[in-house]
C-alpha cells in the first residue's frame, strides 16, 4: 500500500464522493544495496550513482558521499544560506516560502491561450485516434499514432520555435504530459525518452552549432532520440559505467566502444546521448584519470547496432532495446558539455525532466479515478448504487486526494522552474517518488472498486497497472531517490553547521550569522519554537500543526547528523524515515498553498479543495504520520 496512507501513518476514514479539484490549465500553471543496484534507468530516467569520488560533497562532520547533482547550466549552486528551496529550508530549520506561497502561476495570458489551443486537439487525438489497447497488443505504436503525434508537434514541445518546435514552458509541457499520462503511458514513454531525456542535453548544454544541426529534425519527429547511460554492470551506480571513448592522437575524434541496456527508443533512435569514460590528464598532478563524458552519437556514424525489442511487463507500446557501440568514430565537436563533465550532464538532464513524471502520474490518476467513479455510480448491489456505501466512498476519496496532491506538486515545481528557480532537485525527486507510488495505489484501488470487471483486460485498468510498475524503478529508483532526498538535505545542513563552527571561531566578525542561527536553535531547545510563521499564507486553523511538523523535522535532522556524523550515509533505515517525513511535509505545504489560493480567489472548487487539504493535513499530523515517524 502507498506509504503515505499506511505503514507509518494510521488510517483515517472520511466519507464523501469527491472528484478531482479543478483543471490545472485554468489555474496556471532496486531495492538492495545502494552501490551496484541495477535500476531500469535507461528507459526514461537514467541511473543514480552514490559515493563516487568525482561527485562527493563534503559536510561539517565529514564527507557525506552524496551526489548533490547540478542545478541549471551556467548557474552555480546558490550558497546554502541563500537557497530559496523550501525542501532545503526544512532541513535548516528555516521557512523558505518564496517558491511555495502563494501557489505559483507561471503562465502569461498569451501562454495560457496557446495552451488552451493545444489541449483540445491533443485530447481529441488520444480519445479518437490513439488506441492504447491495440498499441499494447502490437507492442509498438500504430503508424497512425506516430504520424499524428508528428503532426501535432508532440516530438518538439520545448524546442524553440526558430528550431522547428513549439517552444513551450515547463508548465505548458507538464499540462500536455498530463494528458498523455491520462491516456497511454506507453506512448508517453516514447515521447519522454525522446525529449525529456533523449535530446534534453542539447537544450541544456548544446552549442549553437549542435542545436542548429540536430534540433530541427528532432523537433519534427523525423529523427528519434534516446538516452544511453545504463549498462549491465551499472544501474543506480552510474559512475561505474564501462563504455569507453578513446580520443584520437590528432584530437579530432573519439573511438566509442561499449553496450547500453534497457534503452527506450533504442531500436528507433537515430541520435543518441551517450555517456562513456574518457581519459583526462590532470594538469596539476600530470596523472591521467578516467572521467565520464557525454557525446551526441549518430547511428549514421557506423558501428551502432541494437538488439531485439525487450519483452516487458508493461509500457509495451514503447521500444526498449540494447544498444551496442563498436569502434564508433565520434567527432570531437560532438562532445556535449565539456570533456569529463558527463556525470553532471546526466544528473542535470534528470533533475530538469523529473517533474514531468509527476505530471504524467497526475493525468493517469485522473483517468483511472474517472473509471472508478463511473463504475461506482452505475453498479448496483444490495439494492443500491455502490457509490453510496462508505467503503467505496473512502476508496474514491483517497484516490482523489492522492491525485490532488500529485497534481499540486507537479505544477508547483514546473512553475518554480519557469520563474527561474535553480534549486529544486529535492522537490522534483519528492514529486517523482510520491506520484509514482500514488498512481500505483490509485490504480490498484480502482481494480478493487470494479471487482472482477477491473481484473479483465477489457476494462483497460490492468494494462495501466502493468504500465505503472516501472515508474517506481526508472528515473532513479524510489529507494535511491529517498536516499537522495535525505542525504542532499543532510549535506546542506552539514554545510550550515560548518559555517556556524567558523563563525564561532571569530564571533566578533560574524555577529549577524550567530545572532540569527544561535537564537533560533536556543528557542527550539527551550521549546519556544524558532519563530516560524505561516500567518500570511495559510488558514489560521492549519498553522499550528504545520509549524509543529517543521520544528520537529529540523530538530530531528540536527540531532541525527550530530549523532551519526559522516556515517549517516550508511544509516538507510534512518534516511528512509527522514525522507518519508520530508515527502509528507512538502506535500502538506503544497496542498495548503494551492487550497489557500483557491479560497482567496473564490474559485468554484475552493471548498472541495479545502476538504482535500484538511484531510491530507490530518493524515500527516496523525499519530502514525510525520510526528510519529520522527519522534518514534
């Protein structure tokens, strides 16, 4: 069962028969050890590496061994003391409201109009042309679907118009991904593997010449792209890849050799973003070290082959295959980013695309909830429609609640990105974890509501359940991402504590730092709180319990880091509990923000959203929720 509504948290019954709260377009907007764990990274989201010497970040109590991941290309990570990230603030005991209150609306009037002009045709296409059951049966997209997607411009949603794309913002993109997720996740994987990661590196790191050469044909769908990172021996531990690219003596090309597995679009793609080890000379020591470099590789270079399509549990409409590179001569000008900077390229691609998964999951849940509601309102048992029974009402209400929270996360993060936020990787990881687990729970509950009918292929729900299973594995397994959330938070906290240590050594020169931080910690120790206030942002009835969660979270994070020091990286039971608490708190703040905005604007769905918000906050505040997880 979804962790957020079971396990750590006690179950609460609530009635009603809600529906999803509002159309977002109208309001803007492997299990196992960390190292050596193979995930399904090459499909849509790549792999995560932990503890790699080239990506480690230090903390006051020692090296935490965590890959912090990059932010936006060209913009250095903001100092911890200046970060506007709400998630970072949670660990630091600070209330960073800039990115969460008020609920952001990132679309201009022109962008809103453009989006509305796209929503109708895209929705009609998936309802009238695309046949997800047929795609699943054929284990590929029908030709009419592929051609129709090209005509819609679906292969170049965020490519600049001057390069042949639609030039959509992140929020506009999220809304269309939402529609795709509602109708066919297999098609969604094909599109996502192409643009969310396949050529995303070109948008983020490509030179003007590279963009001019490749983006026009990628935007039209004339050429399909793929992202090649995962290998047989490197899944979550991405830094251990064995594919090599040897530079030529003349320096004009590299010779690429190696194999990648589980690559979405692997059998269709003509252009690949490939990650390989390259030898680099350290100018300081004169030693040669191997670093990961990213390359743009064309199938036409020769030496690129692929295996047969993989037989998969779900997302069968997408093509997944091994891709082999044997003696491929890659021009030096096809290096993406800088030599040796490939790991950062990979992580930035993933960080920038992860919000799209939450949007897709929100759409999937909307479609599944509609099926459950339709069945419940038409099915008669014991002389009454089953939607009148409390057990069914609770299921439908919880399904609507999870959809609302996921949708709220997806559009908050996309709006943050559109407004120039650079520190959002923890929030994006949280949205992926929450959304993928929520969608699985909602779909499973839909089958339960429908009974035997839901179990039959004809309903289409079993196909969605099969498709959904992989979303907890790729784009970083949820197990790895939980460690990512917790360790990134502890890393920023460690940097803050190190700053306090330095300030204490020279107190006269750091009066401002000490006055603010030490006072906050002393107030917390004395049980007075740290002065956090949501008075100007949320309903007064919800403030006290929200702040109690934030206070306890920061206090516990402090205590855990001081207790375990650099060994915190090995305390996976602790890290999971911390991550789960961070996920719940962020989810609570997001729905508080969205519901508060709806109430303030007197939107038609405002009272319904308030009910959803109240219910979620009760869940999080419950004895088995955040407070229980941290205090137990």
